């Protein structure tokens, strides 16, 4: 009987320790997190939950002072979030907090206010304001959303009456793209540096020299017009940038039917004002005519992969400009204000 009493006492003590902790005179209580429907970070599936091995960073900030109160990594397991690496759950005092969830898991700065993000990282994040009760509390996190942006290109000849045997994209160089990301917390947004901060920007090159990055067809897709379509297979991930001018330089290789080999021509478009909005895909359509080039930008949802003429998907905006192209292939500037402020 005495042994049973001792075992019961130990069990009650264990439960008590699970329910609260005393740190610096404050009573802290454990937090449980619920996993909502979260976008997957793959191209193939756009609405699935995160895989069971996915690890997120969850950081709690005082909603008034914005100071970090606690942070930890959580892993997806059977549709639930559990502390990663057999760790402890977060413990917090009663109060209101902003819970920042970030996928993939990140290493925060010492003050918990930022994290360095490598280029090409498809970062997902959310901020959930919730009340911590003076007891073990379950928090349902808001859905994660993409914090970066995407760009995708399609080039084509407007006319089917052409003497060109081939017309293929060789390279596309996008100037003044954010070199590396910096996540700002508790806002859970990527930092947008001013363009004067030159060490934060550099050119991005889509090198299609081997022809693997674009689908090429001499005829138009079904329902479309024109010829010699070059459609980028996968969108390029970019970080949000300041709404300042930048250039897009396109080099194409074309071959006339009577020519023995292809020759390259380069065209440069100066984009006066366009910033990349998080979670959006920017579809660049470049239409080549006999003596002009028409340049159209369509802004659509992240998972819109159609990039054909007059196709904006669920786009909120379409903007365009045209210019007469130097027939000798000298780099030329496209005029016009392509979005932004």
C-alpha cells in the first residue's frame, strides 16, 4: 500500500512538472501547436501538407514589446507538430504572443530578431497572435505562405511566316536581384534592401546554353498563335526587391533556313519600376516581330505555371511596353513603366 502511494506521488509530481515551470519567479506553462493545412514546398504538389520529416522553427514574441520570449524547432509527425529531436515544448507565461512559424527551420540571431536566408530558399512563414492561458495551451497556427517570389519567361515569334529555321533562348540575365535574404522577426518578412546597398544585389543568369531549361517548339502550343516558342520549364525563385530600375538582357540564337549556322543577338530591356511581391509569380512574355519587340509582364498566383500569350491565370495585374528593335541586334532599351510605384 505504501509503495502504491509513493508511485502515485511520483506520477502526480511528473504531471505537475509537465504542466508548469518556475523560472525567475514566473510561472510558465507548456504550449502545444496544431498544424493547419500548409502549402508544400515542391513543384509537383501545391496543396499537400508538409512531409512527415519537415522541421519548422516556432518563435514566440511578446505582442507589446516584440521581444523574443521562447523559440524551438518542431517536426511534423502524423499530421501533428511535436518538439524536434525529443526536445521539450515551449514554455510561456500567461499573456498575448505573436507566434512566428518558419519553414524550413532556421537559426535565429542572438536577439531572435532575424535570420540569414540563402538564395534559392523557398521560405514559408506565418505570424499568429494568440492568448497564452495560465495552463497548458494549444495554439492553432495560421497557414504558412511563400515569402519569396518567382519569375518565368516565355519568348516567341509573333508571326508564323518566317524564314527562321531556329530561334532559341541562350541566356537571360536579370540585373540587380537581391543576393541573399534576411528574415525579419517578428514580422516574418524578408528584408528589402535599398538598391544603393550594392553588396546586397547582383545579377541572376538563366543559362540555357544546353537547352535544358526551356521547352522549345517551332510551332505554337494548342490555342496559341505565332511560332518558335521558348517556355521556361521551372520558375526562378527571387527575393523581394526595391521598386527601382533594373535590366533584363536576353540573348537568342537564330538560324535562317539558308544559313549554315546560328548567330546570336542580344536585346536589353530596362525595367523602370517593378518590385516582386511575396508569394507571386511574375510571367515575362517577350514577343518578337519583324521590327519590334513587345514585352509583357503578368502577375499571378504562386502555383500558376501557364506562361502563354494572353494567359494571366489568376493574375492581379498585366503591364506591357514595346519598342522598335535595331535590326543589327544592338542592345536596345524598352521604354515604359512596368509596375511598381
